[in-house]
């Protein structure tokens, strides 16, 4: 198994795919965090004015407790994890297109061993992308946010853990989709359209008529993993937020209709297992010559 894992790592590192996607991943994560951090900072500065303070008193809130950088971090992670999704889909579908997967299966003791080695490698690459995303987001937030508005140590840790987990699951979701579709342009078009257009469009309708459904969809659940964590952390530090404002907090965090962060993680784990498992079964049973 060790030789197979090393071979899979070598197969990926000898191509341009891993760094060709890692560079825009880092740039998007950093840039989005930087911009969102500045916007959040400016928003809280605006609320520091005397007129805004009077309104806060009437509403029973205190913006001085608001760590809005939690929202910037969650939103930045959500956007950047589209890249490991694409990475997983591209990597496996390209193997089918170029027939390199045939060589892998012919040289491995059996297909199960080869597929298990691939799973280990893609989990590792998902974690690598996740760590790169978290580091890039952290740098962007540290540059753009005042020190007294930064997350607590526990907040940083919590968002880092769910961010890496989201990246791993998105990678495996992409691998499964790539193994099922097997066409590079086909799978990339399908995933981008679904995650950026189809489900987001559906959420606009569901948010009005059936918001509870959103948390059970693929994009809604993976966004809920980080968004619900950010919302919970924000509400923990902002004790004066009234109940009627909590739904708005979850929406800003990117967790509209989402379940608790750990339940969201379980839901998306289920989706990833379903798609990845389908790709595994398809790959193990189909003729790849």
C-alpha cells in the first residue's frame, strides 16, 4: 500500500495541476478575506457614531461586541473550497481521459488497493488545500481587521478545523463526480454550474418558501459547516444580539437555512460519501481499457 500511495503522490506532483489550482486558491482566499475584512471593519466603524449608538440603545444591541471578522473568514473559506472541488474532479477525470488509470490498475495488486491508495492521497491533498486556504484567509484578516475585532484563539481554531474538513470533503466530492462523469469539460461544467448557479438560485426560492430544506442540499450543507460555526462564535461573543436578529446573523455568515455546524458536516459527509462511493463502484466495475 505504501508504494501505491507514493506512486499516486508522484503522479500528481509531476503534473502542473496541483500548483496550477493552488495558486488561484491562495489568491482568492487571501483577496476575499482582505476585502471582506476591510468591509467588516468599516461597517463597525460606522456603527461607532453617536446617532448609530442611539439606535443601538433603542434596539438593545451593542456593536462593540460584534466580531464581524468571523463572517469574513467563513465566506472566504466557502468560496475558496470550490478549488479543491475542481482539483479532485480534474485529477480523476483526466486519468480516464489520458488512460493513465489503466496503467495504475494493471500495476496494482487489485483495483481495491489502487482505489484505496487514491482515496488516501486525495484526502491528503484536500487537507493541503484546506491548510493553504486557512493560512491565506488568516493573513488577509490580520491585515484588514483591527486587533480588537479579531477572533478569539478558540474561534480561529474552530474555523480552521471546519475549513480543512470542508476542503477534504469537497475534494472527495469532486473525485467522485469526476469518476462518474469521466469527461474533464463535462464534470467541471456540471460542478461549477451546480454549486455557483443552480443551488444558489434554488436557495433564493427556498429561502422564502422552505428555508429548512437548504441545509440538506450539498452546497447549503458545506456552507453551513463553516457558516454555522461562524454564526455560533459570533453569537457567543455578542451577547446582546436579540433573537429576532439571529436569522440575519446566520444569513450574513452564509448559513441561511443551515443546520448546526456539526450536523451540516454530517449532511455533507453523507453527500460526499454518496458521490465518492458511486465513483468508486463505477471505477471498480467498469472496463477501463
